[in-house]
């Protein structure tokens, strides 16, 4: 046998290994491990676990728009929308009791709704690729709460809440507001909250089956990892640019957020939106990442309309 033939065969081994250890097969192997050794179902259980988990993965794998990140979504979009509507209604009831909701004619509400409409309009133009069918079940709505809280958030299903404290911090500048609201819409587009709830459910089920106890306290609010916040930043920057806002102001919004304390940014709705909790990456580093993305966008104008140039670092943010 020629040396070249040996080298060719050797060089093919890594690619064959990578082909076998793909995401679907790894999901199947995990299912086999839980059903076989974990539940002590033996070889038949391992086979069923492998096939079932591999099939579930193939049916639930989606790609995040713009970043093209693969993720698993276990909750149907209809259920996601119903959950969001329930949480939003409960939140509005509490705010009505407190008398903190601004009416539709208030200038702050008009400002926020106007920015939201421009950003949401971009979603119907087909930019970013990935999975976006869940948006068909969204009922976009915007509420403004009169409180000195520097925060905004989104419920599943497209229900956006903005506090007047944030508007004051952003000087009621539509471009700065577009960055923050683009970030929140980015969470909804990427289905981050639904992804995190599915991750928690899967881990709890596996832990319960394998060890007889949940992986975490079921009453503890799940936290969005910082890299999801960063991914939403990058998507939000794309949306504000596509909507015609001044994307160069995007980093400035996070520099302003960095100037206030963490406590000032937290709202009073944590008990109602426990599943939507998050930990904030350092705002200065977020601003730096957006500045790098702006440079990439300037150098790759055609590609930048539908993709993200910056790679999200899952470990350092």
C-alpha cells in the first residue's frame, strides 16, 4: 500500500468521528445512558432512549436568526404565546392597582410605541434567516410604567414593558431607545426565555430519572445566561440598523446603563416573571462588542443585513 493511501485513510478518520458525534447522535447517546444505566432498563431501554432522544432533537432543533446559533426549543410556539399572554395580563393587573401604567396618549407611550413599530416592521421583511415561524403567534403590545426603574423587558409572545426611569436615562432619544428595545425584541425573536425554560425542564427530568432528585430548586427563578443577553444585543443592533435608526449610537446606550447601579435597573415584576430573570453582562464590555460589530458591519455591508459578524463568547461575558 502506498504511503499516500495510508495518509488519505488516516486523514478521513477525524471527519468520520465528527460525523458520528454530531448533535443528534450525542442526544441519542445521552438518552441511551439515562434509559439504560440510569433507569436500569438494560439494552432495550438504551435502544429506545437513543432513538427517542435522537428523534426529539431532530424535531426541536432550530437556528437563531442573524447569529445562526443552533438551539433546542421544547415548547410549541402556541404554548409560548399563551404563557406570555398570561404573564403579561397578571403584570398589567398589578400595575393598574398601583396606578403606574401610562395611557396610550401619553408622550412617553407614543415615543415607545413608535420605536417599537419601526423595529417590529423589520421582522416581516425576511431578514436574518433562521427560525421565525413563532412570530405568527405573537401579539405585539407595548406598555410604559411610570417608575424610576431603569429597565425594560419582554414576555414571550411579544409583550414589551418599558419603565420611564429608562427613558429618562436614555434622554428619550429614539436611537438609544431603539437599541434597548431592539435588544428586548431580539430576546423574543431568538426565543431565549422559552429556550431557557426548556433547558431547565430537560435537566430536571434527566436528573430526576438518573438520581431521583431535581437538578435545582424548582421554586428558584431560572436565570438567562449572560451570553443570551449578548446575543440579544447583537440582534438588536441589526434590527435598529435595518429600521433606519442610527446604529452608531447603540454602544452609547450600554455605556449609559453602565453608569447606573444594578439595583436601579431591576424592576418590581420579578415575582411575576420569574422565568424571565437574567444576569446582566458587564455593560461596558457589551458596548465594546457592539463597537466591534459596527466595524464589521461597515466593512461587510451586504452580508451585515442578514448576519452577525461577532462571535458570542459563552465563557467570558
